[in-house]
């Protein structure tokens, strides 16, 4: 299983790793700073660099759910072999935008008292779908979100066991994305005094980092399903 360095520290921009497998699509590493596509958050991109200065572009990162190995998709694997040491570099600006949008979706979740049925992040936009009969008011929601952002609440994480999570099912807000299990422990993301839920994504350390946002659209996706779309105003 690839060691997921980004789970402990989502601010890692660079790191070292060893190639443990070379596949048709790319490479697997013993540890990684690249977040793999999942939970509605895109996979990270960036570069690997060998000891001789050769570079490989990472075009996407995915996790093999069965093996727990992360595949770093490369334009070419030429020159790479098992055992090679590589330096990893993230496309940090892109990832940081994802972290800000993702953290903002936690705030949105805290403001809407309804089950979450889906979600997605793309570039500076994010959306959550709620099982909600009446749509909220767009401008009011924008004000509420920016209010929480301006309060600069710290965002922290802690780990609980699967059993502790089972004993508190109310923590799980998202019906479509179950928290990552299998290792016996689950990571909780705590936006202080705002939101607490299990989540495997990457988050900003403080809500102030999100910057000003705007709810751009509230769509009716049928049968009480409301899609709320927001965007960052500064990227
Ligand atoms: Zn999250």
C-alpha cells in the first residue's frame, strides 16, 4: 500500500519516493504527496525528477481500491525502473485551489440541514447535491459562507476507529461517498465549531484561506435534489 503523506500534511509540495512498480500507464511509488482522484476531488498533477535530472510529467493520480496502490499517470515511463529514487513536485497552485474549494464545501454542508447525495470539485468551482425539498436563497447562502470564511476558523484532523465511527452514524453526511475504511481507522476533519465529519480529501488549515466565494447557481435536479454550485472569486 502506498504511504499517503498528504493525509498527514496536505501542505507538502515536494518529497522523495522510491519507484516500486512501472506499469503501462505510469509508476507506483512507496509513498506519495499526490492526492488520487476520489471523493469528488481531482487527482493531482506535477512532476517526478530522477537523480540525473530527467523529468516526467504526472498527468493524473488514481488509487487502485483493491491493492491500495496509487498510480501516477505519466506521459512516458521511459528511463524509469523499480528501485529508482525520484523527487516529487506538485502543481501546488492547482492543488491549493482544490483544497480551498473542498474546505468551502464543508462549510456549505454545515449550512444545509439535509443529506448530501453527491459532490464534485473542478478547478475553482465546487458543487454539492442535497436531498432538499425547498431550494435555499442564493444570495443569503453566499453571505453565510463568506461570514464563516471571514471568521477564520481553524481546520484540524483527528483519527478515530471504525467502531467509534459506527457508534456515531450522524457524523456521516455524504450518502454517495462513504468514508475510506479498511485500515481500521477513519480520519475526521474538524472545522472548529462549524463542521465535523470523516473525509479523505485535502483541506486548507484555516477557513480564511478560502477567500471570498459566491454561490453561482442552485439547480433543481428533480425529486427534491438540489445542486448548489459555488466558486472562488480569487484564484
Ligand atoms: Zn473534506
